[in-house]
C-alpha cells in the first residue's frame, strides 16, 4: 500500500507529514465553508434570532470541552483511524447542514460537525507531536497552517463565485476590474454539500491509501494532569482567552465602529489568508532558529501593542492593519505545541492533547458573554483587558527555558547533572 502512495502522490504528500498536511487542507474546507455561510443561512432559512444563534454557538463549543474524552476511545481505535473518522464526521456534518434549516436540525448538524472538528484537532496535534521530529516540528506545523489557509482560500473563492453574484461583482469592482464577471447563485445546499463532500472524500482517501504509521511510543490511555506541565497548561489557557478576544470582538469592531460591510470583511479575510500562506513558513523557520521562548515573547509583546491600539484606534485603515497583524500572530502559537513536544514524556502526548483542548476551551464560555457586557459600556476596555491578558502571557513566556526539555520545563527548574525526569 505504501508503494502505491509513493507512486501516485506528489512527494510533499507522502509519508506521515504528507498525510497530516492533506488532512489540514481538508479540515479547513468544511470548517471555513460552514462558518462563511452560517450567519446568513440561520437568519434567512431558519429565522434565528440572537437567542438561537447564541445557543447554537454554545453547542458548537461543547465538543471542545469534551476533547479529553477522545483519549478514552484509544483502547478501541487507533489514533490515526480516529483522526480519519473525525475528519469524515466533520465533512458529513457540514454537508448535511443545508438540508436541515430548523432549530433542532441546525443544533444536531452543528454538534456532529463540531465533534468531528474538535476530535480531529485533538488527534492531529497528538499525531503531529509523535510523528514529526522535534527539529522539524515548527516547520511542519507552519506547513499545516499554510495548507489550511489554502483550503480556506479555495472554499472562499467557490462561495464568492457560485453563491452570491452581487457580492462577487462588488469584490471585483473593489479590486478595480472594469467589466466584472457575474457569479452563479447556486444557494446554500450545493455549497454545503460540496464543502462537506470534499472533506469526507479526502478522509476516506487517507484511510484507504495511507499505511498505518507506527508511533515510537505506546500512548498512555488515561486522563491526568502533570505538575511539570503546568506552564504548558497556563500558556494554553491564555491562548484560548486571546483567541476569543480576536474572534468575537475584533471583527465586530471593524463592522460596528468603522462600517466595514460584508464585502470589505471578505477582502480583509482574503488578505489574511494570502499573508498566512506566504508568511507561516518563515515563522516556522524562525521558531527553529530562535527557539520557543523568543517566539512567544515576540508574539505577546506584539499582542500588547495590537490590543492597546485596538482600544484607541479611530482610523479605519489602521484598524484593518491591526486586524491583519493580529491574525498573523496566530501562527506563533505553534511554539506552544513544540515547547510541549520538547518537555513531554512521549507516552503523554495523546492524553495531554485532549486535556489541553479542554483547557483551551474554558475561556470560550466565559469571555464572550462577560466581555460582551463590557463592550456595551466601553469597547476600549475590552481590548485593554486583552492587552492585560497578553502581559500575563508574556510573563509566562519568560518562564520558558531557552532550551526546554524533560527535566528543564521552566526557568524555575534547575535539573542536576544526569537527573532523571519524574512522572509527576
């Protein structure tokens, strides 16, 4: 079977690295296709109000909280097969979305789609940190990010060209095209089916054509928290909190304060994707050369400046610049994963991947609701608090050693010569 793959797949898609890259591409097509159409779909076809969409988004986060449960499935299914199955469920959930424009139907398809996505992400992180050697991990993670950006860009172009002709024409006019082409308005169902089918077909392809890649260590199949991983847990939690500030409030600021319409936001998102495609590999090489400590310090210093600027920005163009820079800093978060890879007992990777996703999603419940009330009173205060979170993250990043390894997890750890790393 592996010879068949070697013969028919391009070199960059061979082996475990190629498999992970292809799955990242497939994941983005369904996930971003689902997100791109969601708000319009639930309002136009399901008559959702703020109450229903809020409940739907809460349902979407439930599988993120339950990511730790993926570890409990490992005695019964291999990680690689669970990744394929999860990717397939993501595709099926997305493909079915357009067929169920009701409150209950959307809740169920969202739960299916989100379960597939979050369990795929958990297994993807675990497989990546197990199968990719430590020196190459940042570059490979950057390549996965690039592949996901290409997948997002692809489905985005499909939506523009085949869903809403008026939006397609406006974007071309904004780009200076004198005689814009007219898009085809196929509607929601064909686009959702297309996005989900591409992901599901790639999942089946991966299962059929890739051999089983044996990890070096048999994984622990139980849940635990290790004291020596505390800094990784803390960085992961703060990363989840920062993500909510960007996803919930940065984009909303662009629309509410500066009047960016859907077309302008679309163009801005496309700029972000193109920037990620080109810049992510350089960030991966930067982490390899300079180390996780310096990469994380650079990220959080940058975020302090970005969030502080969000709090006082009055110029629409400068706000757009901040939005792009803010998005690019997401790529630096791969340093948290490679930091953990260096300090972890190889047997702990799968279990800790599930636990870390749960930790990352804790902030997804409290921050949007609590900060939403603050935003009504003072929008700048939300971003000032975001800058404060970045300061906390910076302090944590300064505790990362220059050369992290088992027994040297933080600068507070002072391993002795020939010290053996304890389990706790």
